[in-house]
C-alpha cells in the first residue's frame, strides 16, 4: 500500500446520480407474489421488477387511483 495517493487526475463518477437508495416498504402479499411469479418467468429479481415498474410510472407521470380513499 502506498503512503500517499495522487487523485489530481481523478474523474467524478458519472453514475453517482443514478445510485439507488435502500428503503423499507410494506406491501400487500398479492403484490409480492405477483412480482415473484413474474420474476420466475423472466429471470429478473422481483425487487428489480418492482423498481422498473415504479420507474415506468414516474417517467409516464402515472397517478394512482385514489377513489378508494374515504373522505
């Protein structure tokens, strides 16, 4: 290991803005099961599939249906 490192020519990480943030969420069992079944079909982890779906909602500016909420 060197005593000193030279970072003068280092480059900022271009993917730093795309880093993911860990969160804890409560989801209905049927939601998890749906994405786990989809995971088995596609070979993609169900957490990744949930993230992809939510990202698609963000990009298309999809709003949730809140008609079930009582006044």
